[in-house]
C-alpha cells in the first residue's frame, strides 16, 4: 500500500504523539550511568572523514567527534525533522546575511591520547578543520561548504565564517554528520592523514578504544566530555557483521540493541519474518515507523533526444505503477516520492497529491503514456540502456527489473546495463552515461541537497543533465531565503514545477521500522548518520 | 632415493609457482577499463591519478613491474595495503593463523569422519549401515556450506534465543571460547570434504579388499582389523590422499563465505574486502599466498605417496 497524504500525516502525528508523550516518561526517570550498548555497524573504508563519502566512516565519527552545531536528538524530536542546536558552539550570531560568528564552549578537551593528549579545543582547530575540508583533494563532500569564502579565528573561542553569498542551509550543512567533524591539526601532521584508526581522536562523547578489521570496534566513554554527566553509556561494542542471517540471529538472541541497518532500522522484509518471534524473545523491544529518505529514481539524458521531449518524460513517469511497486518491493508499506525532496523530510516535501498540474504525471496511466510517446514521434517506442548496480540488494535488483518492465509495457525497450558498484558510483551515479541510469540516492537531511545537487546545471549529481534556467533561478532563490516559511514556499513551487517537467522518473521508497531494545531509555530514532548524537543522552536500564 | 624424488618434485614445483605468479600479477591488470581511474574515484588512495599510478608502480613497463614485484615477493615484501596502509605481509601474518586454523580443523574433521566411516561402509558393504552412510554422504555433498551455516546460526536463535559467539575470540584471551568458536565453522567446512573423502575411501577399499593378497590374508586367519586396516587401508589410501590435496583449494574457497558468516578475521575475508576496496597489493599478496599454499600442499601430497607406497619413485 502506498501512503496517502493522510496516512503520512497520521504517521507523523503518531510520531509526534510518541515524541511528546515519551519525554515526560523519560524525564520522570533518572538517567543511569554505565552499561554496554551493542551495535552492528561497519568496517569504515577509511577513518579519515574528509576522504570518503561513506556512511560507514561518518557514522563511526558521530561517536568520537563533535561538530560546531548538531541536530537535536531524543524522543522529543520527530523523525524527519532536524532542529539545529549548538555542539561545540555555545551560541552563534549572524551579523549579516553572509556572516556567522560562533562562540565556542570553553574547556572542551580532546581525547586524552597522543598527539593531543587532552589539550583544550580552540577556534584554530575549527579553522583548520574547515580549511582542510574545503581544500583537501579527494573530499567529495566539500561542495557542502562551497559557500564559505573564509573562516577566521577571532580569538581563542570565537570563529567567524564569511560566505560568498547568502546560504540559508549553512547551519544545516555544519550540523550534518557528512561534513566537518572537528579534527586536530596534530593528528593530521602525525599520521599524514586520518586514515589509520589511531588517528580517530576527537572531542566527542566516546573514544575509539580498539579496532579489529572485519571483527569490530569499541567506544569507551570520554571522561572529560564537555557536557557534564554525559554520555550515560560507558561502552559501545560494535560488531562488524556482513551476513544477514548472522545479523538476524544476533538480533533475535538479543546481541544488538538497535536495528542492524542504518539508521538503526530493520528492513521491512526481515522485520515481517522475525517480528512474531521477537514478541516472545524480546518482549520489551520498541519500534517506530517513519518514511525513509533514500530516494530511488531513473535519471536520463534530458539534454539529448528522446528525453529532451517533455512528452517522453511524462510518458515514462506515467508508466510506473507506484502502488504495485510498493506492494512488490516493500510488502505494501512504502511511499511514492514527489520530485525533488522526498516525503521523509516532512518540513520541506510536498506530497504527490499537492503537486498541482504535475500530479497527473505520477499516476499510473499506460494508455496515456503510449499516446504521449506517439505524439512525441515514438509510436513504437524506442530503445535505450539503463546503467545501474545491484548494491548487493535483492530489493534494488527487483526494483530495477520492475521499472524496466513498466517501461517495456509502453514500448520503451530499456536494457539493463549492470555495472560493478565501484564502476557505477564513479560513472553513472555522477551522470556519466548515454541513456538512462537507475539506483538509490544519497539520503540527505536537508532540502537543498536534493534540489541543488540534482537540478542545478553542472553539479556532479545532476545525473539527468538538467539545465533549466527557471529551476536554477528558483533553487538559488531558496538558498538565499533565510526565512524558513518563505523558503518552504519557494521549495514547494520548485516541486510543483519539477512535477510538470519530470526530469527524473521518481519511484518509490521505504517506510523504515526503527527498532531498539526496551532497556535503552531516552532514545529517539531519526534519519541520518548521527548514531552518536541520538545515543548521547540515552541510558541503559538492564 | 626418497631425497632425490623430493628434490625433483621441488624442482617441478618452481615453474608451476612462477607461472602462477605471472597469472596472479597479470589478472588484476586485465580488468576492463582504467582500474586506477576507478580506484581514484571511489577511494582516496592518492591525490591524483599520476600519484596513484606511481604508488602502484604502474608508471613503468609491465615486465619491469613484474620482475620488481617478484623480487620483492621473494624477499617477503608484498607491498603495502592501500586500505590499511600496513605491510601486506604483516596483515597476512595477523590473519593467516585464523584461516589456517579453520582450514586445518576442517581437514582434520573431514578425515576423522571420512576414514572410519568409509572403512566401516566398505567392511559392511550393502548392510544398513552402508546405506545410511552413503545416503548421508550424498546429503553432505549436496548441502551447500553457506546454507548449512545459515541454518545452524538462525534456527538456534529462533528456537532458544541463542547464537554462536560473534566477534573473534583470541585463543590467548579465552582458549575454550576460541575453540568453541572455530569448531562450528570448521565442521561445516569439513562436512562436504568428509562426504567426498568417505565415498572415495569406501570405493577404493572395496577394490583393494577384492585383491588376491587380501584373500590370502583372510586365508591366513588374520583378524578383521588387521586385514582391513593394515593390508587394505594402506593400499587404498593413496587416491584419498590425492583427493585431500585437491580438497584444500575447495576448503580455502569455502572459507570466504564461512569467515563472513561467522565474523572471523581471516585471509579469505581480507581478500573479499580487498576486492571491494580495489586494494591490488593485497589481492596479489593473498592470491600468491593461496597459490603457494596449494603448490606446497600438492608437493606434500606427492611426498606422502612415496612414504605410503615405497614403489613410487621418479
């Protein structure tokens, strides 16, 4: 079943209800120090946060590193919303549209390890981190702070950012665990870069104690963490577990405290298989459902025929039976995403039924699709190729095959051109293909990445090669609009416009089932990599 | 005589090993497309493509690269892992004991099952026990190791909320826990080999037991144990030893899946990760190690022939 707007709102309402009820209960309890939390995470491909786009690295750093600002976490925060609060920054001001001044907390200590040995963090550390982030060759996420013109340490505890132009999402970028984990210059100088595990030294709530590739790693409490009394949990034992049967068995046996997939969820198909067993094995388990932010779409070369013809793009979108896709892929529980911002980002996304004139492009209408193709000069359809990678996921495989099947139904003979994951990421994922490409997309936490990245001319992730001055202008305008309400209006206008243009054939996405042990208190699941942030104030009652 | 035989076998092993090194060195370079370009796009092994080519030694002619690599390999230098930045030899030294222990235990379990059961089935040909054993052997050959492993992990978790130990338990830290952790994956790996070995042991022993000299032994009134084990098994076991030699690559191949399922940090898992990470020095190093091991085991098998049957000489 696809989620209607009403259902999404109900889901959101339920979430909010849970969010507002639980904190009172949580507040009534006294936080308890100690205990060991067990998690399934991943081997980071590298420990250097600036040299990878991998969630496997960025998740690990949320335990060990701080950022200037962070997303508020806990049961009071509704999944899909990301209020920003200070992390290392005690406060900040915005003297002009292009200037931000952050006052750092005093007495923030690095982990007591060489070469920093627990020295105090200063504004120079922030300046060094941001400059490295922006200038390091090989940092594919550097674009997130491209608006920064310069960063200055005004004094020991004050950092000033000057932007090249107004950028309303600046704080959201700083808060995103994909970017700017604050690092120490000495570590880079000692190790050459931050690739080895020994270089994982931050000011975060936990310290990396030991890492054994393919086996796991341990985080232990940072004794001098800058928020007194936190974190509550003493140890976090991480297991690297690359086999799904093994993970399932471990979870059933109570060896993992959170769902084993990012972000602490269990996939719908696995969940349906084990939920009844879990009722008897782990009766205290808690769950919460919310739409996921991994969008799936078919991108196409809209700068070339036949995809330059709007009627062809409309036909392709109408060819997809999104309800049937949700039934087939997600056991009937999923979301049909609008173009641009996915449903999951509830503050910014416009549901499909509010897309206005363009909404019709998202309904299943193969007859009209064939008529549009014929009108565009393709009465017998056309042939093309779809570059994709399996991601080692049967769901992605099924998804790609079903999309191709639906295209075939209206006469588009799309051959799947399977690439090895690495080859796919370095080519088709960045728009280097001749016809079409299909796959899951990066799960961002802000509206801008979904719009600027995929629709602004010349951007790396502009897979469809969109070059539309109208949409480019609107994207820039929303970036310069600091008032969230006005920005939301522009973003909704963009989505309505994109619905008419269908530069990507947007498909369906999952509804996540976040699962956590009943002994874990004051925990609130959310989208994103910030495991450390979500566990910071949580505690264990076993 | 035996010494000369072994020396000759050793001599024959050298060209085999050399050919294998050429293949190990060449294969990664035959991957379609510019692998270095892909590596640079996916990873952060170097600042630019020229630096990465130089780092991998790809900026020189192929034969020069090969000779240099071989020269270093002979001196025990397999280069540095692009992923972990540690010497490949050090990485292997850390991981080899896990895989070696797993493979040896699997082989031992296979032998412990196959020989007595095979002998029993042959000595009691066409009895109920023979049929049961043969049926079990077919089952053992048919059931894939990964499926068996999955069942053995998932079912106890569903029934009793128990699963085998996760994470690697060092022998030094907990000897019993370590043995307990290795035993199950080793048994799973050993089962398929045991089935094949058992069937061959039975077949060969049946053939030997029909020989004239065995009939003579029976006629002399020797005890069954003496006839079957001393006169029969020793002569039947040479093909079994050959099969055991060929089983090793199969067991090593099986360790990739088993190490992943059971979370064991062995060489096979390292190879799997290295392929994902396009860590070519590691891929070459591990493949060289595997090839060298297989050549060495085959050499040992050949040597064992001479011990088991003094008539075998070059």
